[in-house]
C-alpha cells in the first residue's frame, strides 16, 4: 500500500490541501465529490465501493516538430511520443490524487485534449475520474504494481462487471501519429472518373490503427490482464498538416476474480421520462 503520510510531490499545493481535507480520518471521511450520476452512485455503493473524491491530472505539453516526406507513408514518431507522454503524465497525476485519498481505483475516467491559444504547439491533456475505495471484506483491487486501478467504465458497467466475476485492472491506451503520403499528379489523373480503391490511403490508415491497437494490447499484457473491454478508437488532427492524423485507442483491461461467471439476467425497464 502507498505511504499516504507523504504528499504527492508532483501536485500543486492547493490540490494537496483539497485532497487532505477530503481524506479526513480512517474513522470519518469528510465530503466526497464525484461526476457520477445518481444511478451510477447508487450502483457503485451497491457493488461494495464508496466514492471518495473527484480526481484529476493535467499536463500542458509543447508538441515538437517533425518533417515528413511528401510522398511517403510513415509514422511521425516524435508526435506519437509527445501525445502519449502528455496523456501518461495526466494519468499519473490523477492516480497520485487517488493515492492521496487512499483509493483502490478510479472509475469513469475521461481523457481530454485541448489546444491552447497561447501557442500553436501547446495543448493541455486532462485526465479526470471518480476515486473509489472498496469496503472491508471485498479484498484488494489495486494493480500488480500496487497502484489504484483505472477504468473508463460507467458506474452501471462497473457494477455489471463485478457481478459477473471480473474486475478492472487498468485503463490501457495506445496511439500512433501517421503521415499519409500525398497522391502524385499522375496517380490522381489516372484515377479521375473511376471507381477504384485508393490503396495508398487504405494501407496508411490501416497501419496506423494497427500500431495503436498493438500498443494498447501491450499495456494490457504488462498489467497481466485477460482481456480488454469497451475499446474505442479516436481519430484527431491537432493543428498538424492535412495529411497527418492521430489514431488513439483506449479501453479497460480486466481479469477474472473467480472461476464461475454468473451473468445477471437482463431486466426490462420502462422509462417514465418524457
């Protein structure tokens, strides 16, 4: 378990003050904050966890420059590493906040990227979620590296996963920033008016997605996970040229808690909302 008497060294003073006030004492926790909906909040409590605080981490990152070849498909490794490292810094600080609250994990994690007007090369990366602690008798839910687990699962999905005998071990991600080669004039002219696959573009985007997926899977293997649920693939261009694109994959790595996996029977629910 972490030494919670030592404040996180990489967090602002006001963050440490807020977290210290929220932690309270083992006998009495003070006010908690969360971005859970009412339904999520109640299901998290029913599954044996208590929300202890909204936690976040951020990193304002200068994204370097990399020259690309006009007619070549290639990964922009400088940009790939910058985008990954910035997200990792934000995630690490969010985990430090959860550690300061004595949390076992973080659910509902969201990762955001926002360009800043201060400079064309600056972007803020933010990670935010709700830290939770397991009630006594529910065992340990921390990772093999003794860190709070992270997950983008909603409160409902978190409850369902636990009821079926699985638990999250970590939010895993992979990315790839890729330059898609420009089409030559001869190729453009020969395709004019024809239905034809643009194999150069197909191969470039295919390769970029596969690299991102491969890196996400490597993170899950590092956590000794059995699989990844809720995988999503995001595409974005953050002020780069029109032929440079990032593929970012993210999901929740899970492992089994027991051999039998009883899946709760789905229930029909009729909403009374307008």
